[in-house]
C-alpha cells in the first residue's frame, strides 16, 4: 500500500508559547497561526515543507493534505493579485518598423 501525498507529517512548533500579540498569521488566512507544521510531499524527508497555520487549517492539513495545498495556493494567488494590481504598469511600447 503506497502513501498518498501530500500528507500531514508532524507539528514542528507550537506558537502558544510565544507572545499572544506577536503571533504570526496563518499562511492560508489572516487568523493567528497556532503551530508550524511539516507536510510530506513525497517519500523524501528532505523535501518536507513547513507552514504556519491556524487551528482551522491545522485540521484541514490533518484531514486532507490535497485540500490543504489547494487552499494554500489559492491564498498565494490572492496575495499576488493584490500586489500585481498595484505594480501593474502598462507596456504599450513597440519596436518601430523601419521597413520602407
Ligand atoms: Zn488559517
């Protein structure tokens, strides 16, 4: 029986011990993260990826690794969308056509 990836591996760090006001946000939403977790993406331990997550997304990671990654990439796209709309710069220049 082969394992299915990505899958939840372990809790690497708990944020309850740090200052309540200094808790970093979840990487999937804006709630405060409670833990840093490792997700296994394949059979290689060295390829494990770590995420800061809130209570809700910790549950998602444990129950549905694939769903967790989908939510993570969706959150990344939202962030990129915000930034790129500010940095957007119309590029309307064209090489002049010197052919006669
Ligand atoms: Zn979250």
